[in-house]
C-alpha cells in the first residue's frame, strides 16, 4: 500500500538532530522527524525533590508542551488554561521514566536534570521524538558535568530511543505521521535500549482489536526503527558515545 509520503511500510521518516541548538542549556537538540519538529533541552539544577534530600542521589524529570502554532488549530497554552493538560502530563511522565531508566542516579549527586520538550510543529510521533531527542540532550548535559569534574564518569547504562507503529488499513506500519495515526485501527509507542530491551510499550486498539501475530509484527517494526534511531544517536554523539560505551564496559571502575 502506498503511504502518504511514498515511504515503505517499514521506513522511518527523514530524521535530523542538531546538537547545541540553544545557547544556555547544558544540552539542547532540535529533532526533526518528517514534519514533526521539537526542541529538547536539558538543564541542571543543584537541588532535588524533597523525598531525595540527604540521599546523595539525583533525579531526572521532564516537561512537555505544544506551542500554539504547532497544530492546524491554535493550541491553548497550559498557562492560559490554568493547569497542565492531561495528555501533556502523561507524556512528560513517560519521558522522565524512559530517561531515568538508563541513568545511575546515585552517580550524579543531589542534582535534578530537567528535560524540556517543546513541540514547535506536530505531525505525529511527538512523544517518541521527544524521548529520542531528549536522550541526546541529556547526554550532553551529563558530559558537561563530567568535563567540569562534577561527576567521575557519564553514568549511562544504555542508549534509548522511541518510535511509533500502527496498523493502517490492515497494514502494520512504522513511524506514523498524523494522518496515518488518525486512521490507525491500532497503534503503539515502543521505547527500547541499544540492548534490544524494552523500557516501555504503550499500545491500544483504537477502533478495533489486533491479534498476537499483528502485535509481533508491530514489535518487529519498532525494533527495526529503534535500532536505526539508536545508530543515529551514536553518530551524532560521536566521541561521547565512545566514552559512554567504554564506561559501560568498565562500569566507571577506572574513573572511581
């Protein structure tokens, strides 16, 4: 079946990540996946939530928002609404969980790393692109701490990325744009590490059910897409990626 943008059913949209996109954050990335465009930043705060005070352990948390002009119809700002939209709360919790799962928080001291993901243009897959770009911003922030001598090594156990998959007109597809996502009878968001392990799977039958066979096909597509995204992350991070892999092998023993 021909897709809207002439991609194969198992093909990612064009992916581009620009590091150091903003001046002030310790880490910042502009990620583009097709027509979805998001600015992800990582900023470090020298304090932790009350429940972590005195534990010598850090925290990673996230905020997610869509700018008013990111969709066809103006998106109301959370500030104007007076509360964070339920969908935004769900997504920012997902981003936080996904990134905390691959960092040894006991090695960053009593610091909070804020991951802010601002969607400037939405065309499907905003939560998954936020995780993929947010990870790169997080790595740059941790590298900033490492170069300053504030931490002994970059305490990342795995690279992590995320992608959407779905069943559109009976065909399992990778990396859905908005029109495909809108028409999907079932869709999933799959977060994975570079060890082919799952961090989280969100899946639902929108207007129909799907079989175990279809589920396995979607997971295979997600694995393929995530492996490609993980390779792109490693390419863009270059020397830092090599340093992380070395530290994963030694668990930072040479730096303790």
